[in-house]
């Protein structure tokens, strides 16, 4: 039998529904104790071979943030060149990052050469290490949302350039650049869906073999 009540189960589904990618933040600071509490959820995450390969960098300095923002702007300009017509026009109007406003910015890497876990599971499927980092990020994101915080995942970046700008080891692979803070507003509808970029599926197709 489940140890969780039906109210908890329903609330968990609501949390997942209201966990949206946030790009519009207030500039109010996030209490350090609250942020630490959110980051502690990484400790509960599954990881291949118990390798815990996540490496989290707090991007705080003006220099580091400026470099990351320049990285985004240049990468975003190249991404725009990949579209044409109405799609390009719509893309140019999208707000795709909260890097200028978010009080907390975290660069989350995977240590692809970690000795922790002795390679269990990663020798046959090395991609399981970054997958483990993604799983940990998901837990962090949900818990942060439960605390009223918003999280935005910036994927329009040059990973190698960011790693160099932050002076990090070459075997650290960027998984996510996260903007964290108090959102201007919450919605249960993705911003890209609201903008007409794409629609969500209404159900999950299950293929049987």
C-alpha cells in the first residue's frame, strides 16, 4: 500500500503541472538558506552506480554573468539564422532567457570522468552520467517550485565556451544553465505554447512490441 495520501498524490500532479520553465523573474534576492535547501535535493537523486556526477557552479560575478549573457546572445543570433519566414519572425519575439533578471544562476555540469561509482552502469552506457544529472535537476526544479521559486533552463549556449569562460575542467560537460528566482507570474501553460510556437500532446502514445 502507498504511504502517501490521495491528497498528496493529487498535489504532486498539480506540482508537475505548474512546474513551468520561467523566463520572467523579479530581481528580489533568494535567501541563501532556501537555495541550500533546494540544492540538497540533489542528494536524494538517483545516479548511475551512485556516481553523483553533478557539479554545480554558482555564476555570481559580474564578469562571469556578462560572459554567459554574451554567449547566449551570440548563440541565439546563430539559432535565429536557422529559421525563415513566419517561424523566424516568431522566434525573434520570444523571450528565451531570464539571465538579465534572475538573482541566482547555476551552471550544472556532469563530471564525465568521475571515479565515484567505479564505472558501474556507465561503462556500458556512459550517457547515464548526464542522465543522472538531469534527474537531479528535475528534483531540484520541482522542490524549488513547491517553495514558490521559478526555474528557467537556458539551452541556447555554446557549452565549450561557457566551460572555458568559467575555467572548468575539460571533462566537465554542460548539462544545464539554470536561472532561479521569484517569478513575475506562474502559469500552468508553457510560454512557448502561449506564444504559438508549438502545442503539447494530449496523451502519451504507447507502442507495444
